[in-house]
């Protein structure tokens, strides 16, 4: 859901093999800029980030390629 040009999402990504699931959860808010959100996604439950535009809105919010988006509000 997009509210006031913001995309609120919870993103999980592989960060630590010592964690039980190998995933660390983070919450991010992506502020759309004049070029959009700056990412391409694919899949359905979970959704994976395929690309992130360097310097774009998603990049500035800390989204990385291969992140899993598990919830969007």
C-alpha cells in the first residue's frame, strides 16, 4: 500500500548463519522520489528484490538485492 508517497515494508534478508532462520528482520519506509521507489521485485510470498537503483529511494532506505519483502502496509 502506498500512503503519501511512502511504501512501508518489512524486509528480511540473510545476514547471520548463527540465527535460527538465517534471517534478520528490519523495518523500512521507502520515500518515493521523482524517479519512483528505485527497486524491482518478483515473486509471491515471499517477494524478492531483484534490483535496486543505486542512489534511489530503496537504496537510501537500506534495501538490497535478494532481500525478501514479507509485508507491505
